[in-house]
């Protein structure tokens, strides 16, 4: 995927090999996050962003069952994880830190500098340049055409996430 491995990071998320080891009590219950979904204003522009900037692949379309009109586009990020894009959004809700609910998605990358270079090359929004976070991971930020915040993160061996993964 253009040097980027995709891991959705909505709270705690783990690489593919670890996703199958999430337990609730004794019974295996959750395998991982299958997808996140966004309503989008301009499907062509949004698909292009996720392909060219983030490195996802357009996987398939699902038409509306009742009339066959365009409805959903699935973008594949690897590891059985998708972003689901719905046509027809019309009302923009500006992001504010104090909003309750969705904050961002995070895409795990092999090399934060390569990821930042891709953001620059594609002309995508440059919200925050690469820097090391409080968790010792390297991160940079952009957002998609509809304003959904995207963190790109290179895991550090010293990070609490990586230590947790190794212990699992």
C-alpha cells in the first residue's frame, strides 16, 4: 500500500497479527475494526484523496438496492480494514475540539517522512508536520476533502502501544 500499513486507531487498535487475539473473558469476541464510515460531499475527490495521498485502494461499490443508484464506495487499507464512503452529504459540521464523538482516524505507516512527502506531493492539507508525540510515536496530520482529521503514525519501539502489542 505505497509503504503504508493501515491500522485504524480509534482508541486502542493493534496490527493484523494481534487483532485475532482480543478476548472478552474466555471467549474470542472481536477480531478488529472492520471499517469506519463517512458521508462525503464529493465522492470522486474523496476517493482520489484516499488513493493518492493515503494509499488506499478503491475496493468496490454497493448500489442502492431499491434503484441501483450509487450509494457506497469501499476503500481498502489492508488487513481486512476498510473505509466506507457514502454519497450525498450536504451539511458540513465544522470540527471543534469540544465536540463530542468522532475525533480522527489514524493510519499506521512504516516511515513518517515518506508519508509526509506523499502529503506534500499530492497537495493534501498539511495540518501538522512530523513530530514525536508524548507516546514516543512519530506523527503527522492531514484531513480529507470533507474535513475528517487523519493522523499518520509511525510506531516507536518505546511506545506504550508497541509494548502492549509485544506483551499480547
